[in-house]
């Protein structure tokens, strides 16, 4: 009985740590998707201001404990040869905008990675976390 416990316990511990680590990763990845949608929803109205998409992303990612960095957000005008947009209020109606929020997992200070810390297996520091949404400017 003791020998069985010694053999099975490490496997169960690694399994539990892996579930916690990958569960958090997928939760954060889902939040990045939602943050991109929220940024797009505030960036496409005719009355949108320059900082509205970043404000929306900051609020959405704040719900999961991620401090948003404005360098993670890129807005591309698909209708204008994929030009990078710095101010959504200057975009003409009818243009397709692509809102993308992307960073690496190592940039998330609150990321919990017990399995990676113990074994080097799991969600690595260079793993990309991103979300993207496309909408037409009103």
C-alpha cells in the first residue's frame, strides 16, 4: 500500500498542478479574446475617441488580474492596406478594423505556473496569449 502511494502520489500532484496551470492559461486566453471584442465595440462607433479601445481592454483584463499594457494593442485598418491605426476617431465609416491584443505569458506578472517552475513542462514564458476581433467602423 505504501509503495503504491509513493508511485501514484507524484503523478497525481503533477496532474493537479498541470490542471491549475493550463486552466489559468485558458482562462486568461479567453479574457484576451473578450478584451479584443470589447476594444472593438468601443472603437467602432462614430463617436469613438482615441483611448476608448485601450480603456475597454484595461477594464476587461482587470477582471482576471491582468494589468493591461497599451503596447499589447494593435489596431489595423484592413480596408486601407493594413495600415496601423493610432486614433480610431480619424477612421472613416465603412472601414474594416482589426483589433488585436497580444503578449507573451512571461509578461503577465500574476501568472501561476507551478508545473513549469518544477519540471520545465507546462505553459512556458514564451507562450503567446492573444485575442483578435474584426469590426466595421460605423
